[in-house]
C-alpha cells in the first residue's frame, strides 16, 4: 500500500528518500494520528516512528508557516536527540515556509526566548528547557495544535515526569501523540491528565 492523502510536499520528500511503502506501524498509526485523536504509539526500534512523527507534524500544519507562535511541539530526552531530529525536520521542510527551532538546557533561556519570538512553527525541546520557557513566559502556547513526544520512556525519570506534568497543565486544547518502544505503567498514567480518550497503536515484531 502506498502513502495516501498526504500533502504533496511530504510525498515529494518521501520519494527523494525512496520511501514508497509505509511500514506496518505507519499504515496503522498515520490515519489515527491524522484523525486528531490522542495516541500512544508503541512499536520497536526501526519501525518508522520518527518518520511518522515528522510527516504527521507537517501534515497537521499543512506544510506552511502561519503566525509567530509554535503550532507543533516535540519533546525529546536530550540535546543530542533534539539536534538529530532538528536536522531530520530541516530536510523535510526545506522547500516549505515552515520554521523549525530547537532548544535545550545548554542554550541560554533568554537566547531561546528572543529567537522563538522571531517566529516558529515547530519547536523541538527537552522537558527541562521547555518547562523553563513556560515558567518565564518565553513561548506562547495559544496556537498549539500538536504535542508529540519522541521515545517517551525518558518521561519515567522523576525530573522529566514533573516537567511534562507542569507543561501540559498550562495547555488548554491540543492533540498529544506519544511514541515509545514499550508501554511503561507511568506513561499509561497520563490518561488521567492529558491523554484523555487516547487510542493505542501497538506493533510487535
């Protein structure tokens, strides 16, 4: 089965990467994410989770820049993963007007605030860095449509768990998509907070 009903810019990038057929995980998860539901995506390494995160984010934002405040937020464990994901997003957004920004603890909060204020569509950040931006009014969440968490097992760490709870309490309405290799009991707890009425896509190899 080929990728269906995706923005032409996304299909063009997939073709450049010679990706023509979705993985079993992508076949199951992409339509559910596109529907707007909160989703737990549980699948092994190399099942296509990161590519799914990128293309569903671009699809949600219709591959074009609007306004100045972030409309998509991606939370990752650390600076290394954040910069890798940023580079991957840059490849997909190169011919679009979408603006991608990456922040992490090692980058001063005031620098992040001033750069984000210049206009961002997709914000990639770590829990601690994102929480600091929230607490210092460094980022507007008024236009946020999609909140994705990549390889979410790190949220079982006490400081990361506290940060995600603090961040999500400030968000009124948003779609959440959580990607993980395993469904940890602590991740399941989020159903009582921000993952209400969530669906689960689980692929096991």
